């Protein structure tokens, strides 16, 4: 089983507000070396990351409506168009949390549809920020996100009060089961054993700053232990 397949589970992320050029370049080098699915950067760094990763096969991802998600739908659509022009190839957007809580379905779905439309076929991952939601709201958000045509539901930004939990991933996986939408876990996943637990719970992509650590740990596993990941890596491109 190739280690590169395992690395494709990850969006290697550098979204700290104080990140500098050298930080982004270091993360880009790591992403290219490991052959991760993508790197996720602030919009300010899209061009820098795109230049560094040209020809690597690693996609350049960025964020929309980050970290609170309360921009209007037209604002997010414009952000997405500009990010696409700069070289972004995947988009992690924060959903409109007030619209969800107020039951404003039309606004909520329009918000996501605009980003999906502006992305022009690129993958759109919608962040719920679960620490602000009750169980019913999490389920409703997932259902509406699927209806709006996004490709992933994502647990969190990792910049609010909580990150991913197995309970949330199971709930989200159940809510999108039978659709083309998948689950991304981000925030608080720190050990390789947790990655396997989250895969079993339904996660198919991870946002992480610890990707190098996870890949090294996977590489050091005994072959029989690596095989435990096999069913989750079979559809990934090495």
C-alpha cells in the first residue's frame, strides 16, 4: 500500500492569521513532497502557493467567508470568483450560521449555490462550525448543503471553540449518506489512530497542520497495521 495514497486524505492547511511567506512556502514544499490532496491557504497567499506547487499535482485550496460565514451570498460568490482568478482550485466556505439558526433556508442555500456556481466545477467544502450548533441544526445544515450542490460537509474551521469529534462525523456521515457529498474532519485530530477512527466514522478528507507527522507515522506502521486503512484508500490516486 503506497504512502502517497494515504497522503491524499489530507488538505495540508496554513491558515494562521500571522502566517508569512516563508510559512506558506514551507507548507507548500511539504504538500508537494507528500503529494497531499491540496494545500489550503488564505486568499492572500493563493498566487504564492500556486506558483510553488505548479506541476506538483497538489491542488491549491482557499477559504471563503472565513472564519464566521456571515457575509451575504453575493459577497461570497464574488470572493470565490476572485480566488478562482488567482489560481484557487478548491474552496472551503463557512456556511451562513445565522441563516441556519433562523430557518432561512432560501438564504442558506443561495449562499452555497453562489459559491458552487462561481467555483466552476471545483470542489466546494462547506464548514458547519459544529460547536455553535445543536444536533438538529447539524443534521439540517447537512441536508441543506447537499441540496445546494456542495461536495463536502466539514466539521469546523479549527478557529472557534471546538474541532472535529467522532460523534459529529458519524452524525454528518449519516445525514449525507446516499448522496455525492462526503465528510471532512478538521481541528483536534492529533494521532494516527484517530485518523483511522474518523475514517471508520465516515470522514474522507482531513484538514491538518500535522500532515507530515501523520504520513511519517503511517510509513512506520507494520504492514498488517497499514492494511487496516486499506478499504479507505482504495479509491485514492497514488
